[in-house]
C-alpha cells in the first residue's frame, strides 16, 4: 500500500522498509525551508498545481496534490514510448521496423474516421511523409522531441493504448491511463481522456533513470530521446545554462505540464514533475512551472540525507 504523504508533517521522515535486515528509508521529506518556499504556488483556488520531486542521491521526496487526476496532454507519450521499448526488449518490435505514415484514424467512440490537423501539430514536417514509411525509432523520437501527434497516433495504433497503461501499472503507477490517441474529438466530448498524476509520472521517470525496468540499451536510448526535447519553456527555463535535462512537456487549452529528470553536474540526478490545470495564459503556467523548478534546484541540498531508522519504524503495509 502506498503512503499518503499529504497526511504527514513535512518535517517527518517516513516509511522505511527493510532489505536483508538493513533498513532503507523509502521516503525522506525535505526540510521546512524547502517546503515553505514551494507552498505559495499551491495556494490559488482557481488553478491546480501538482508536483512530485525525488532526489535519486539522498532519497529526498516532496509532493503536493500528487494524486490529483488531470488530463495527461502529451505527457501520455512517455508511457507510450516505454511500452514500445518494452516490446523491443521482448523481441516483439524492431526499432528499424518500417511504419506506414497515414493521416486517417478511427474514433474509439464509433469507429468513424478522423484526420489530424498539421497546423495544430508540433511536427508538421511528418505529414509530408504520408504514403511512405518511417522507422519505428524515428516516429518515437518525433513523438517525444517534437511532440508529434501524427507519430503518436501511428505508434498507438501499432501497439495499442492498453499496453501503455499496463506498463504504468507494472511500474507501480495506479492512476495514469492511456486509453486513446490524440485529437479524437468524439472521444473527448464523450469524456474519454488520457489521464495522469504527478505521482505516477514521477514513478515512471524514476524507474527509467534507475535503469531497472528495461534493457541497458533501451534505457539509454529513451533517456537520450528525452534529453533532445525541443520545448524548454518550463522546467529547464530558469536553471543554469548547460544543465542536462531529460523531459517531456504537455500542453492543451488550460493544461500545461512538464516531467523531467534533471542532472546537476557532478551530482546524482533528481526527478521533478509539475502538472497544472486552469491557467488561462500558457506563459503564466510556464512561468510558475519554471519558478517551482528553480526553487527545487536551489533547495535540493536542503533536503537531509537519508538516515537509517530503527528496524521497527514505519514499515509499509502489505
């Protein structure tokens, strides 16, 4: 059973687990100065800001509204990518496999055809390839780096949305769901949307950076693809120039997200996910996400190192 961190004082150390008799802290909440600087971003009543932060070196963890379920926007493309590489690792797919490029898809509501608008896509160039083929790996890169909606739908048709959701569940994310491709207007109007939480996105990126869920080659390739992201107005915006960041953004009307692995030079990386809903101005949402990212960057050393706890302390329930 997963801990409900919102119910605990911010200064507490919580939930240790044992491995071969050695107590390993599972979560360590950052110090109060850290959380005090972040708290103002969660006070507005007309918007939702959710975040999850985990330091891979100290084990520090901080979250707010981490289980609030929001429209996933393009963050859903991360589990789609992971599911595809899982299939590659299993020998079901090949990265060089040719995929036919087309711009006609079927609504999940009634099977009626619909097409994507190149003008509304972050990667209009791919539409020039309609009628030809492109390698699987190229489509994955376009889906992440340029947030190509056309590539996304082609890939979801290839592997199925349930495979992405199953991947999330297998890694311990119990709320995020991928149920369809993008721009299926009939499905949207019927309330069938892809969803995400800050906690589940953090779980996915933590699993990726730890390198335990996929082959070494697949792990390295996925991280390299995320590092090539071309939209950098959110988490990277206020960080020191040259900071290496592997991340995926997501934007639709009123929804603005970013989920990242940040690599401070000479330090262990950390995962930061910030999801927002309700901002009418995308630039304001981007600024808030960038400011939260800067606070986390500046305060990452405030989080205490993970100490050993008594063997009887706070074990996780079954």
